[in-house]
């Protein structure tokens, strides 16, 4: 097959390789990439990118890999099953320098970790693993302080979304059902605070738990600095 050209990536691909655009805006593009058994593909990234393999829900979440602009990633699949990767392409320079990043992380009285495990961080991004098997609690509130996107892995999961109430406790705001490949994108202005200095809830300040315990909720989350 000849090269398939996108705005920010060139692929030299064998039969069995596909790349589907899940989301695009001025800061971020997200692709769902599949590679058939015993295949190898090359992807040249003209912009910085994070590649994150998707394993079966029964397995631990693997670590993502960062590729600098101009890097050609060689993706191999030596297994008898299809390989899946979520590829995040970062467009443009970071909006916040080190001082502003530190200020945003320190400002809220709520935790600023939007996932259970931070698996990659650099000057551009923070990448988080978030899944039900690592624990969810409706009283475990967090505040988003950076623009962010997350990709849902798997069909049939749903989340209850809560906001804090005075004196403790949580108020159920909504229940959201998801399909595989669903993408949420949120622009976070002023570090997640309104003009009066109050956290923006539920957009930026919330907690979640599983609304369908029989189906594990999994997401890959990217924060853009």
C-alpha cells in the first residue's frame, strides 16, 4: 500500500493496519490505531505524540510512550491477536510554563489528580490511567486544572457523577453511559475556578463511581499543559 497522509502523520502500512480519527481540535488529535497479527507498521510524527497500547481489561494498564516531533515509530505486533493503540498528537506549544503549572496544581483545596496513576509527565502533557478496578469513591473529589481529554476503552460502562455538598457528602448530578472510543474534551479556564474563585462544579470539580459494576470502566486521560 502507498503512504496514507494525514495533516500531522505519515503512515507506511501493511495490510491489516488502520488508523481512525476519534477527535480533533486546535490543541489535540486522537487516533485509534489497529494492527493485525504478525504485522509491522511505521508512523512518522511531525508533531509530538503519545502512543498508548490497549490491552484486555483483565490485564494491568501498560505505560504510554512519548515521541518527539520528527520521530518515526515502528509498531510491531507479534501476537496472534489484533493490537490496538490510542495515539495522542499534541498540536502547538504548551500554554503554561513551569511556574503556572505549579500554581494551578497548588491552588485548589481538592486533589488535582484526575486519575489513579500518573504514568507519564513532561513539559507538554500528563498521562493518567483511570479504571474502576483501581478504586472509585463518590467522596474522592478531584479538580481539573488543565485542558484535558479522555478516551473510553470498552462498551457498556457508565459513571455516576457527583459534586460535593456543604458539610460533607456528595450530590448525584448525572449518570453517563459510554461506548468504546468515546472521547471527552474539556477546556479548563482559570485553573477550574469561576470569576469569584469558586471551583467550577461539576465541569472541573467532581467525583465518580461505576453505575454498572459488572462492566469495568476504563479510560486513558491526557492533560495538556
